[in-house]
């Protein structure tokens, strides 16, 4: 099964840690941009008319900052130009500072059945420090509008001055609000973002402190009935993100919109990161692809193993064999032997032992060098 990703690059304000493709000063271009995105959907749909898609994901940026009718129109375009499975998972990312009852009603009419809400932290002073436009009350209002719906909450670790008590409060707010899925990510300070200065000044928690916050958060999530199915993703039974599982299973996906990347027919390709160039290309009838490469088999095999080892389901020898015609245990014999103490095997499956999943990057280095 394959996924469709749509990039909506508009935000009301740039967060201090953000290095995503998002333009806080270009919201006025939303109507023209969404018309181009619909055109790209048509062009892509023609190329992929034989394929079936199981998930749709509106990400950003802040998809919920634009007029919901544009989202509705994009969904109509998808239904018109792509073949979707019977019950597709359709997700939209929402910033709690941008929602309304009317918007959510329009999303539901469009067929959206999963919502990803950026809580980040339940401490208002930390939200302010991050440059987020919402506070905890906005999050609670947003999730009150989503009662009974399938929604996920994003939580961040590694914030300036963040304590275990802060993590406890955040996880409790997320769980209490009814989130069936919680993503708990460690902040990565990227060079060029304002928060990078805090990092250079030693003002952010170090790796050991973040690890302690993660372990604490993980224990709380487990207590509250959330299972970890990927290193940063937790959910109630049956509420895994199908869209993200497809990425981790190295499934195919098409990305539309500025900076969106795709993986299809063994090739990885990316659209331009320049908003004007993106719209000019589309208006001229061209696909705005700036990178396009075939993934070599050696890289493809490593990707498969690396992505699978992030997850609780781990590597399936059968799926690996179906993809590459070989046995992963032979292809990665040296790395597997060296890391035997960190791995656990169950029939067809091999995964990293629960207690080592957080440090999987160290283990993966050996698989990369295998
Ligand atoms: S809301 Fe998201 S995409 Fe927009 S600036 Fe903040 S982190 Fe970046």
C-alpha cells in the first residue's frame, strides 16, 4: 500500500526550533498555492493511475492555518485523480491556535478521519519560549472539539529547563484529552534556528538528561495504556499511524507541494524548496522536481533494516526476502553478530530489545558499515 503526502507550507509565526519549509509571511499566497497543489495532484495522478493508495496526510507548515475549503478541494482532487482503498486513513496536522468548530466540520466532510495536534508541552512558559502561537487552554479547546475522534498529540522533550514534572504534566494532559496516539520526540536543535544559540550556550538539556526524560515519559505512557510501536510513537491498541508505518516499512509514497519528497518505483525524488519556483513550474505544466535518483540496492537494503529496527515489529525476514530476494541475516551477518546482545528474535521477526530501542542509532551504525 502507498501513501500521499501534501505539504502546506504556511504558518502564522516561525517557531524558534523550526527548520521545516514554512513561510509565516506568505499566508496571502495560500489560495494560489493550493490551486497549484491541486494541479500537481492531477499531474501525479495521471502518472500513478495504476496504483492504489491507503493513506493521505496533510502536513506542514500548519495545514489548519489556511481556509478549510482549500483542504476540502484538495481531497476532492485526490478522490478524482487517485485510486484510494475502501477505508483510507486521512490525517491532518493541526496547530491548536488555529482551529474552530467550522474547520473541523469541513475536514470531516472532506473525509479526514485522523487529526494530529501539536501540543508539544503543557507548560505555557515553554510554549512561549518555543514561539508557539498556542497555549494549553487552546489545546484543551481544540481537543474538546475532537471528542470521540481519532487524534494524536505531539510532545517534545529536551526543552530549556524541562523537568520530569513538566513531562508528567504534559503526558497527563495529552492522555486526559483523549489522544489515542502520542508522538514523543526529542528536540533536535538545527543550525540556523534561534534555538541553536541556546544549544551552543549549553542551555538545553544534554543527551543523558533527555534520555532520562524519555524513560520517564515512556514509563508514564505505558502506565496509561499506550504501547510503543516505534521509538518515538505510542498508541492505544489499534491506533498506529498507518501513514507512518508505511514509511517505516519502506513503502512507496508520493509527496506533493513545495519541498515534498516521494519514493516510487525505486526512485526518490524531491520538489523544489522555493515557493515561487514551485508555483511557476506547476503553472507552466511541469513537475517541480529538483532531485531524482534511483536508490542503489545496497542503500535500499540498509534503509529497509534501519527503518524496521526503529519499530517494535522489527525486521520481517519474509518481507525482506520478497523485496530483495536474499536473506537479511546473511546480508548483514557481521553487524547482526556484533549486536546479538541487543537484538531479540521471534520466528520471522528480529527487533531491538525494548531497553535498547532509544539508543538504536548506535546499533544502526554497525549495520551501515556492514
Ligand atoms: S508550527 Fe510547525 S512548521 Fe510552523 S513554524 Fe512552528 S514548528 Fe515550524
